[in-house]
C-alpha cells in the first residue's frame, strides 16, 4: 500500500490552514488509477495537461478565476467544450515557447473553466472507484510548535492513522510512504526525523512493523498520485471545516471539500483501558503541534 503525501498552505500566505494530506492507494490499483486519470485528461481537455505545461494541481484547476470562467456561458456540449479547451491550452503553450500572443475567445475561457471543474469532479469519482482513502492533518497556522528536532505531530498523526488502515486491510499489508520532493536539505531533515521516530519511540517501533521507515521522494509534476493528493489537500483547505475551524471557506469550493471528506479513512479501535470501541478518523484538526510533555510545562 502506498501513501502519497503532499502539503497545502505551508507557505502561510493566502491559504486559511496548513494541511498535510495523504492518499492511500493499493499497488494493485495504482497503475489503473493513473491510466484512468490520463484518459480522463484527453477526454475532457482534448490534450494531456503536462503536454501543454499545465501541472495537475488544486491551485491551478480550482482557483477563483476558473469558477468565473466556467460561469461565463451556459454549459457547453462535451465535444464542443473539448475542442475549444484544447485550442485554449495550446495557445498558452505556443506563447510560452516564444510564439506571439494569441487572442482568446470568451467561449474558450468558458470551455476551460467548465472542463477543469468537470475534470476534478470526475477525478474524485475515480478515486472512489479505485478505493483511495484520504488522510489529513489540518493545522491552525498559529498552532504552537515544538522547539525540539523530532517528527512533528501532524506527521505522526498521519502515520498513526495509516498504520491503523494497514491493520484493517490485512494482517500482512505493508505501507510505503511517498513524499513530494522538497529541497534536499529539507528532505534530509525529514528523513532523520522519521528515522528517529521509528527507531527511538515506542509507537514508532510498533508502526515500523507495517510502515517502511525510509520514505521515497518524487517530483510532483511527474507523479500523478502526488498531484491527486495536491487537489485533495487544496479542496480540504478551501472547502471543508471541522469543529473549531473558524476561518471561512470559499463557497464554490465546498462541493469539492465534501468530495475529499467522503474519501476519508474511518476505522474502529478498542480502548485498552476500558474495552470501549471508539471510531478512528483519517482527518483531524490540530491547534497545538507540541508533544504532551511540552504542553504540560508551566
């Protein structure tokens, strides 16, 4: 089982929250999902987005301007929309490669906006078809943070829930963690923190029986599953709220936030102290990233 991890809002600029999101995909389903997404690009846009220099990311496909473009006209027929959209995207590519500025028609803007929204909706449907499970740590940007050099709480939470999911799948299911590549120095820091987490903490050692402690790093623009995770993280950031999350959504994004939420992992665990069965959720909101020992200090 793969867990593809990406972030949203960590630059602390416009986004309301910081989100660490993960999508779990079985190795048996991964290539079929990738092929289905690639076929969907051709069906809806008339071209592969990567071929015209457009990265499959939430902030590209679901930005405010996309919704405005989509609303310029009544819904276009699929074939008309695909032809207009392909020409719109190819114009942008030719300009990027040094060609002259080419005028765009209103219908082309509308076609692209409508196509982008339809594409994301159908991507979520594909994720459901291929049994994708969503995990996310949603963090208040003002959350206090530990000064110690160990794995952050939002990461450990994600790994904990992924571990529970692996236990639910089968007694022998193993997990591989795949990150969107960071700067090399940041990758090294994260690798060291994960190594210490799995080697030096009780919970980490238990979870290393199911999760391979050394993650992989990939380029997001070359890895479809990381791009899907980016869309999910962006959807949750702008279109979904749990209790205590007070920052407003973008109303037009709530549909997509709900679609992401519906893919979340939900499990059950027995409390060792009282024997009660409690639900376990793959998405949570964190207002404090410090470990308990630091939070309890006077």
